[in-house]
C-alpha cells in the first residue's frame, strides 16, 4: 500500500491502473446511502460484472500489480475499503491508488484522470504500465500509448477492448511484439 508520505512503498514492476466505472461495469453508477453503489443504466447490469473477466486476463501475469485510479477511493474515503469490494484474486494485487491522503481532494478532482495516473507513474516508477479507462479526455500525450480505452457501457467486455487488453498485457510481459 502507499506510504504515509505519499510515496508508494512498492515501486517498479508492472502495474495496471484500474478505473471501475466504464471498465468493470457501465459508467452510470450511483450510490444509495446505506446500500452501496448500483448501475443506474442501462438496466440489467451490476457493479463489478466484468471483474471475473479481468481476473482471467491477469492470471498469466502473477507479478502484475493494480493501482486503483477510480474516484471510488475519494467517495468511500479509503483505498482499502474500495479494494475490499473486488474479488480476492484482484484485491490481493492492489498496491495503492492514484489518490492518497496527503493530496488535496479538491485539486485531485479538478485534474483529468490521465494527469492523476501520470502523477502516480512518476512517483511509483513502474517498469511497464497500462491504464484501463473509458475516458481519454485530458490524458497527457506521454500516456496515450499506455491507455486501453474501454467502452462506457460494455467496459472491458467489448470484444475489441478485450483483444487489445490481452495483446497489450502479453507485449508488456515480453510475450508479444515490442512495447512502446
């Protein structure tokens, strides 16, 4: 997990920056006080409906770690509380979040997700990294080659997204063509 000084305790390695909304379930998620988050639309979807799919994609890469890049960390005021909502196989990979308690929440909310991720990349210094997010607005140019953009409704289950994620993971781990 992240240290109290804002610097990650774990640096280097391979990292997946993981947003939830529009990745693990549709982006239109709301929260009822007392009963938790739910997918508002489209009907018939559930929160974390694609978590098992992500689990299977990451299975061949046991060394890959997850950094949460979701605003859920701000909403629930705890990276640990948010990580506990993930299935155990994903939860055990979580080593931090792009937001930590030494950051100003107002400032953090005001910057695009890509800037948040890039800030963490600069602190964490992974050897290789990817980000899963449905929103590409405001991502710094240096990050574009690391972003796997998901479908806002289908998330990572969209066939083209899933194929891209699998290829990028393989390349990042030396099992595919060169890594950018």
